[in-house]
C-alpha cells in the first residue's frame, strides 16, 4: 500500500520560478498552462527522474522553444542561436548539454526529506522520442504542474512536471 510519502514532492510554480530565475540569472516569469505531454511534430525534450531503485518517479516535458531558450540562457549564448534552433527544429549539441544541466538541477524541486530521493536518469532531446511508457507518464493526469515559462531576452515555451507513482 502506498502513501503520499511514497511520492516525490510536487513543486509549486513559485519554486520553479525561483529555481529557474536563479539558475538562468534573470527574472523568469511563469503562468499556468494547459497540460503539455509532448509535441511529436515540433519535437520536445523529456527528462526522466528515478529513485534509488531506478523506478521512475517523475517526468518533465519541455517544448522545443523552451528547450532552446533555457539551453541558451544558462550558457549565456545569444538568443539568435536559440531562435535558429527552433526554426530548424533541432538543438545543437551545446544547447542539449546546457538543457540537460538545467533539467538535472530541477531534480532538487522533487526532493524532500522523508520522501523518495530522485535524480535525473535520462534526457530524450528533441528528435529522440522516448519510450511509450515515458510518453504515457508525461500524459498522466493528477500530480502535474503545467506552466508557460518566459525567459527575458530569449522567449517563451511550455514546461510540465508530472509525478509518477
């Protein structure tokens, strides 16, 4: 029998904003958004967070624009390169590496004493669609936070964080 303490914590929008603002060095703004489970036409990034037993505990889904903008902003790369990546529907290797670092730091939002400790296990970048189970986890209803994220001087995109049992 599982309890709420068997689940990773659900971050608030404020916590996500504070983490991203600190990490990206600018005042990121957030708004509630409709659920986002990935866009197979434009591409999306999927981050899989697992516990110490390698059980998936959460999935984060980032649309193509936010994948490019977050990857560029954390690396202080020009916004034009991120906009080119969106137009070409592909992330450069440095954007992928930088985005993976952002997603790795975001694991801190899911951890809390007394709950399963999670870490980033996999990142499926734009162009590499994940397994059907990861897609199903990303589409789950219930324990999810769906946001529109705007990074000043870069642009906006969608982020969803989904808790998985």
